[in-house]
């Protein structure tokens, strides 16, 4: 009986640890090559809220680019256009995909010489997540 209690406690502790580890997680992170002459790349990924509260991403930055914006592609009058996404809200447990033709990052004005890109996700002043991905020029 005592052994069983310990096993349950251990399991609970492990669950608590993994929860505390990463309230926000990113996977399948891709930053595309910039189109020649455009000096602009797109960023795609999946973002998951592992916490019990909703998360509001206010902006994303990258040390390798002077400007990063969250965009959403919408179709209006059969014309696709991009609109800035002011805030990205993730409900508890929700995963949102940034993908071609939908939500995406626009990364503008790259610096010189880098072979990986860092994306930093912010909620106001708070840095929630920093991820790296390869970038082959
Ligand atoms: Cu865009």
C-alpha cells in the first residue's frame, strides 16, 4: 500500500515538472530562404500552449532580422492578402499552425552572415520562448 502511494506521488511530481518546464512550445520551425532581391523570409511553425492559462503572443523578434511581423493571409473578394496579426491568443492546450497560405511570420531586412535563425516569442515584456532553426544561404 505504501509503495503504491509513493508511485502515485512520483507520477504526480513528474507531471508537475514537465508542466513547469515549457508553458509554450514550438515544433517544425522553418525559416525560408529570402526571395532574391526581396530581402524577406517567411517563418512557419506549430506553437502549443501547454499551460492551464491562455497565452497572448504580442510580438516576435529575431536577432538576425531588423523587423519581424505576424501576418495572416485572408481571402477577400477572391484576392488573397496579408493582414498584420496584432496578437496571437492560444487557449490552454491549443496548438496553432503557422503555415503557407495562413498565419505566418514575415522576417524583413536580414543582417549579414548567419547560418541559423533565432525566433523569440513575447507576451508584452516577457520572453516566453526562444527557438533556433537552421538557415542555409
Ligand atoms: Cu506576410
